[in-house]
């Protein structure tokens, strides 16, 4: 990726005025959508391997480059990269088939909304979730497309894990932090330097001079929040 990425532009200069109202509604009501059959099949293919609660989730993993980095950081756990794009995942799967990445890395084609719903319904728990530069949707009327204001938020949180989000849009990180605080999580939020980028996007944004923001929430247990 070339280092010529433009910063995110939006009329929003701070958290959306309806954020608290929308997040509170989702936390109270839950999400009644029925997962797709393709999502059910995909989830069933990995559910047994994830049942012991030791996996790490790379949500929206793209080609799996970040999944492989995380697999090296968490060698004792399955690191599952989930993405909806068959084309992007095929790039990473070729590396897995060639035996290049760590053996604990696993890629899955599935809509994230389906995966989160099905994992929550199955009572799965994971060690940590990473959301690395996903879906900013910067227009104010797109708020509910952002993961922290999406109806799937209760399912995401039901996995009970520590959560780390990284983004090049400060507002997105601020909103994410506020949403998780409303859900009772302890949160750390900071600007950081990508000395060891987790994703190609992070490398490109850093090389383009973007500010990078990180938000980490605890495991819903009152434990001290730590950056990893």
C-alpha cells in the first residue's frame, strides 16, 4: 500500500449527539435479527475448536495479515480471523496452505454480524477481540453502521473478552470508548505510534502521517486494562 492515504473527513468533530441514546437502546433490547444460513454453516465449521474459550478474534481481518501477526503474539491460543470477503481471505489462505503463518492462525469467511450473534448464542467466550481499522462510516447519519452503535453490540460484548480497537479517526475511537463505558467496561484511550504495525492499513496510515488512536476495554471483570 502506498503512503498516500487521505485522512477521514466528516462533519462530526466529536461523538455523535445521539450516541448514548442509541447505545442504551441496543444494550436494553438486544438484536433480534436471524443469522444467515451461510453464516450458520461457517460458524458450525469452527465452533468446536473455539469452545474452550482460549481463542483470539481478529474481526474484519481482510487478507489475514493481522491474524498472522496476532497468532505470533498469542502462540498458546487459536487466533481466528473473520472476514466476509472471499477474495481477501484467499490471499491469506494460500499462505496457510503453504505453511508460512503460525499453526494457531485460522481464517473464516463469515459476516461479522452473523459470527458475533452465533458465538453469543452458543455461549462462547474468547480471550481477546481486535477490531483493527474497521468500518468508520464517517457521515453523521451513518452512526448505526459503526460497530459500537450497531444493534449487534450486545453480542460482541457477550464474548466477555478484552477488546482492542485501532483507528485513524479520533471520533470513532472516542465513540467506541464511550459506548463501552455505557456497557460498564473500563476503558483506556490514547494516541499511539505504530512502531510494529498490526495491519497493512496501520502501516499505510502511519506512513501517510495520520494520527493513530487506540481504545482498549477490559474483560468485564474489573481487571486492570492493559495494552498488548
